C-alpha cells in the first residue's frame, strides 16, 4: 500500500481591513435600502416625508458628530506594555460629550420643534436626543477601533447597527405607523448595538489604547472637525431636512418623491465612501511616495462608478420606480442621472477631505465642507423652479468643496517640489 503524503497546512489569511469594512458597508447599505424602500410603500410618500425629516435630522447630527470618530482615530495609539495605568481620556470624553449633546438638543428644542415636527412635537425630541447622545459613544468607540485597526469589531458595529435598525423599524411597522414609535425604532439601535458588541469591544481596546492628545487639544480638534462634518451632513443625510425647510410651497407627496429618489439614487456611492472616512485618514496619513497614486485610483473609481450608475438610472430608473410604487408619481430619468453624478462628486469630496485631514490641515478640511454647504444652501434659496433649484444644489455643493480640497493638495504638492529639489 502506497503511503499517503501529508500536505502541509496552509494557514488561512485573515480578511483585510478594506474587505471587512466594505462587506459590512454593503450589508448596512442593503439594510438601509430595505428601510428606505419599504417604509414609503407602507405609509405612502406624504407620510414618508415626515418620517424622512426625522431620519434626516438625526443623521444630520450623526453626520456632524462623525468628526469625533475621525479625530479619535487620528489620536489613538496602542498603549506601551508595562507602562503605568492611565485614565481613559477617550471614555471620559465620550461620556461627558454624549451627555452635553443630549442636553443641548433638549434645551434647544423650543426653538425648532414646532417648525421641524409640527404634528408630533416633543415626542420626536426625546428619541432625537437619545440617538445623538449615544452616537457620541459609538463614534469614540469606533474611532478607537480604527486607530488600532481592529477591523473585525468595526465591521460588526457597522453591519450590526444597520441590521438591528432595519429589524426594529420593520417590527414596529407591523404594529403601528405612529411616527414617534418609528422615531424610537430609528434611534435605539445606537445604544443597543454597543450593548451587543461590548464583549468584543472590551477585548479589543479596554486597557490597551491611549490618546496622544489631552482633553483641550482633543476638544479643539473635534470642534473644528465637527463643523466640517456638520457641513458634510448638509450635503448628505441632512439634505432632505434642508429641502423641506426651504420649500414650504411644495406638496408633501412631491417632497416625499424627491426625498425618496435622492436617497435611493445617491446612497450606494456615498454610503461606501463615508463609511471609509477613518480608513482613508489612516492610509493617507501613512502614505509616503504613493500618496497621489492612491488618491488618483480612489477618485477614478468613484467617478467611473458614478457614470455607470447614472446611465443605469437614466434608462431603467423610472420603470423600476413605477414598479415599486405603482400609485405614486414617477421621477424623470434625466433627474435620476443627475442625482447619480452628484453622488460621485460627493464621494470624490469624501476622499479628498480625509486626504487633507491626514495632513493635519483642519482649516482647509473644514473650509472644503463649509464651501460645499454654503453653495448648497445658497442654491436652494434661489428664486427658481423647485426642480431646477434641487439640480443646482446637488451639483454646486460638492464642486465647491472639491475646488477647495483638491486645490489645496495640488498647491501644497507644487510648493513642496522646490524644497525637495533643494534638499537633493
């Protein structure tokens, strides 16, 4: 009998960080799509406008507070083994800032609650405050995990939060369509995901990480980054809220149609690139001679993807929408294509902005998103037809931001060339 020759075992290579994050982002995107597509089918476009305004308000705050995650990512380092125990500045910062955010929302509510939620009123304030406060903790935890490249735990947080939110929203819709109940269904997954993931979070970071900045520097950096993130939120998650506030003359069903088409068409590229913000910061920070190669490849990828999505949306979009919502208005294919192009421009800005932040250029980073937000708001306030204003706003905003961020990177590189030649 011929003896069998044992084959050497080949160790399995773990999935890379980008693969895990991309996979989790795809899962999160599918879950968000399920909510976005199913909710208006159940409650109609007119009521969907109200639901989407709460969603937009909450995620405008989330979009602003994501700046905390980026700064914590940049400042997080592994603690040296054998060193003296230190107070967890990240934990203390998360708890205090989360409490302040929740209190600020409740205290400011008398100013905006009647205009934002004329029917539900204070019933919407509490889930908004709870969701935003707990997202601060999520942002600090995620930033810490990014800083030590704990990709598996990050992927779990991204996918778990979205899947839990989808499940809770769909479960609530079985029982009621009450907007306050749906608001709680959107907000509660933030704290619930932290509870479910705590065992793996504790293993990855507790007692193993430290911040390389103190509270004062961290707070100052976070304040500047939050301003930039708030401006990015105006372009993305907060756009439906801004659209509703600047267009009181538009009917609820038409407003709901625009919000739904904007959300569905622009989501694929924007969700992916925004989920990779902290990953981009790390890799642009660590890139040496390959900076422009990495930057160019990423920009080419999102612009090419935007062109493909625009073509598909133009040809097939209206028919798909009519099939999904047979009793509602149908958007024009050209408008859907413009939305896809704008999504690629926002994605391009979401790449150039962390490239600037990786160089510690907080002023330029903030200026880029601020320019984009100002251009968007100004376009929506122009005395033009509603459709024309929307088209102009979704294109002008990201273009203005790209002019600032990419312009800085090119200028900085050009100024650095004479210095390199002199040193040589």
